[in-house]
C-alpha cells in the first residue's frame, strides 16, 4: 500500500489495530462532486443464503471534503481529496485500510473507461490486494440511493445541473440531457462557452495567452493581472445582443438554465424586445440593483453555475404569483426534463415492449422539490406517466454515499449467494 502524496493522511493507522473492535470488515461508499465529497463507512455483515438488502447495515462513520471532480480541480487535487476523505472516515470508525473489504467511488467526471481505469490503478496502490473496487459516475450513486443499491431503473438529477441516467439488470446503461462530458451539465458547458467568449474578447483587445486550456480561476487571475487600471467588466462586457446569444445557447433543464432564461427575459423586456415580466422587479430586488443594466455586470463578474442557479426560487415565486413569462420558463423546463427521462427509458427498453412495464424513477435535486403551488417534480412525473404508466417515482431513501456503499454491499451479497449455491450443488 502506498500514499498518493507525502503527508500524514494515514499516520493514524499506527495507533490502531487492523480492524474494528468486533472484527468486522468494512465497506467505503463515496459520493464525489463539484461541490463536496462524502465518504461513509459501513460494516460487512455475515450473509445468510437468502438474505435481502431491504435492511442495510448501519453507518459507522461519515466524512466530508471538498471537490473531487478532476475536471474542475485537476487530477492531483482530486486524488488528494478522495484519499483524505476516505482516511478520515476510517479514522472516525477506528479502523485501518486492512479492515476494508470493498470500496465504491461514485465521482462526477468519471465518464469514460479510461477515467475508471486511472482511479482503479490509484486505488490498488492505496489499499490491500484483496479489496474489491467499484468506480462509477456520481449519478450511479444517486440511482442507488433510491433503489437501495440495486442498479435498475432511471434517475433524474435536476439541481444546479441535470442528467437523466438509466441502468438495466443486464448491465446496459444510458444517459440523456446536458452538453459536454460532465454529467450532461448545461452549467458546466456554459462556463466553457463563457470562458471561450472572454478569451476571444481579450485577444481582440490585444491580450494573448500561451495556452488555451485555462481554468476559470486562472482566467480570473489573468483578467485582474492584464487589466490593471481598467474595469474588466466594462472593457470586456458584451453588448446586450451578445449577452442574449450567450445565454440562449443553453436550455432551461436545470437550475442554472432556468435562472439564465429568467435573466434573459429581463434583458429582453428592458430592451423592448420581449414582454414585460414580474421577474424584472423581483430579480432586481433580490440582487439589490435598480436597473437591468446592472445584471450584465453581475453575471459576468462571477458566472459560476451555482451562483446563477440561486435565482431559481425567484423564478418559481413569480410563476406562483401568476407571471406568464416565469410560468413559461418552468413549463419548458418540465418538458425538457421529461424528454430526458423518456429518451433514456426508450433507449434501454425499461418500459418493456408495450410501454407498460414498471421501473423506478429516482428523483434527485432541488429543482424537483415541491413548492407552494408550482411543483416541478410532480409536473415532470405527470408528463412522463402519459407515455410510461408503469413509471414509479421515488425519492432517495438514503444519501448518495450510502447508495454507493450499498452497490458494493449488494455485490458482496450476490457473491456470497453464488458461493452458497455452488456449495449446495457440489
């Protein structure tokens, strides 16, 4: 076993024995995203031949760290975060790596077999040779959080970003919605669009770069470095038409897109090219501004998708108050979210040949949560049920990190049952 970095992450092991006090082996379940990373530690119980997973083991320990998406923070920082949070969970449980039976990492940014292989190779350097490893995208953990570790059905994640993900019992999988490699996330896609837009504007102003793969933090540094004495928002700010074209390049199928559509509607109304809307007054009040002109500076000062998405409750409140523009934005979002799920269901045949087979749809994310009158989640499921009456909408029963652990737990159950079947046959 190795450490990925030179540090004191695993020094606690010198003070501990190899396993927990009751002598049980452990499972580590990890859910990693762009906001935070959660790792839980649960025991491996002794499996009876006819054991069912409806009553999962308890959680011994839980640890939280920052972003572990290598596309956001780089591979080195992502690995350090993953190693740190796993070590912390084991330390809190009073255990060491020698007690680990299985590890399931469900991490955003894992979108290709090469991503999985890199992480698997790294995990094998850290843990003993007899540990089972599972590396998946974080949407898999979200699905498992509603199905209690069973990989069958569909999950719709609609928060700051969006993805529809499906899995069949024979191992086939499919995704829909979004643009770009990370979680089908319009927010992530538009950050790159925004970055490219600013780089082109800066180069037009005589500011060049030796490399094009700048992170947003690096771009911000270059902005402040090269534009000393100038107002970057004023000098690089696009015209209203450019602002609209940029925001209209996305769809409103997530929190980021819904809020961006609302900002666009406000600018259109201000220019006289769109209907007047309650969104103008409400958004300006929320941001403590007096004119829609100020929204362009606010948007480009920090275009992070989570920041933009904070305006979603404003859109919902305006729709609930009867504003037609806000209502249309949410109705469009409902149609797009439902279409994403339908696409996955069709591709995998989850609905069966006649379209009436039952399948679970796990609903995850703040956009799908109920409001006073405008319940986006309910509208989405109603739209889907028209085509697939066998769809069974469910909310997560456990957090995604526990769902990740249950994936590994169910695998161990199947392994144990197979062993008992072979023993009985012999």
